[in-house]
C-alpha cells in the first residue's frame, strides 16, 4: 500500500512540475502557483535582499470533500 501511494504522489508531483493540472474527481485539483518576487530584510544585519519568483504546489479540494 505504501509503495502504491508513493508512486501516485510521485506522478502527481512530476505532472505539476511540468505545468500540468491534475484533477482527481471527488477529491480535488493540484496545480502550480507562482509567488511574486519580493524583498526582505535580515533583522540581525539589516541587509536588504531580494527573493525571485517562486513556484509552489497548490491544492484545491472538491466541493464534496469540503461539504460538512
């Protein structure tokens, strides 16, 4: 069972990394979300640095999964 779940999660991760949207009916949708570039300050050294655009995996649950 563990091996089967690992294979499924790996294939979802690979598909999302290739900018594909993965939908599992009745469960939800996995997609890639981009976070805008931003600057931040190191509180110890007061040095200002910049962080480029980042991509994260986004999960949106289906209506049947969120229904109470």
